[in-house]
C-alpha cells in the first residue's frame, strides 16, 4: 500500500495546487446553497398552507435534510464529477506522465486506487464544507439528526460510486475534455436507467434496490441500511477493477 499512499498524496497535492479543486468546490457549494434555499422556501409554503388548513400535515425539518442530501444533491454531482474527471487518467496521458506511472514498480490496481482515493479525498472535503446547511436545520429547525449522519454517509458513498464511473470514463481516452464528457454521459445513463427501473412491470420495485438513487434514498431515512452500504462498496470496487483491466490492457499497446 506504500505506492497507493504515495500516489494519493501526489493526487491531492495536484488538485489543490491548481484552480480545478477550488472551482469544483465553489460550484458544488453554490448549487447546494441554492437547493437549500429553495427547499426552505418550499417548506415555508407548506407551513403557510398547513396553518390555513388544520388537516394538512406539515413535514418536519428532517425532510429538508433528506431532500438536500438525497435526490437534490445528485444534480450537483452531475456537474462537479465530470469536472474532477479531467484530472484523472486522461490528464496523465495528455501530460505524457502516464508512461512513468505505468512503468513504476506497482500494480495497475494500485495505480487506479491511488488516483481514486485522491479524488475521493477532494469529494470528502466538499462534503465537509457543506455541513453548515443541515447543521443549521438541526440547530434552528430542531430536525432529527439521524437523517443528517446517514444522509452524509449515503452521499459520500454515492459520490464515490460516481467518481469510480468517471475514473472508468477517463481510462478510455487521452483527452481530458472528452473524459469529462464521457463521465457526464455515463452518469446520466446510470441516472436514467435508475429512474426507469421502478417502472418495469412486475419487477420494478425489486429493481429499484439495485439502483444508486434507490440505495441513496435508503440511507437518507435515518438508518444505516447495510444493503445500501454493500451495494455502493461492491459496485464501486467492481468499477475500479474494470478500470484497472482497461488500463492494464493499454500497457501493451
């Protein structure tokens, strides 16, 4: 694991000495801030309607947390993950440093893990900087804290899965811009298939359990669902393994 750790430190440094990580972080926080503001406006509208109609049920502030860390956050990921994908494997090829990495005394899977953990750390920093939004609801809205903790776990795992998708896309090309576009295309395809899965006759409800969005929804409910954790960890690991096979096949070209 020494090579993975060395490459991890190299990746983190390369992100934070360039404007890419700061730009992606700023865009992510801006989008999440806008979604947070719109969620509060919608909650206020529901509160006004509930005051006028005693029979109407007012959702708790924890519902805002579930929405923010659930379906709403996936829109932000569709933008920032392709941006981060530009610094992955395609970037190494465009800078002619891929040959040095591929001939280094480490396995291809170690190379893929080092790149992945580096960008995953950037994603973790972004999540940490966004904590003020749900914390505000915990303090002022007296929301249930459970959906916040499990929601952040789910969002972290969902982001890790999407970053693994982006890493696979980046392994298929030498152009960072094309890698970003492929990552967006792959992520959009995953989201579209996930949205269509529940609509399949007879087995739609069961198929939803095998979609990233469906498992993210399980984790925003306030309980650590082991099925969702296993799904994200196993699919992310599978994507990294496939990426390593793609990169390994390129050693001999």
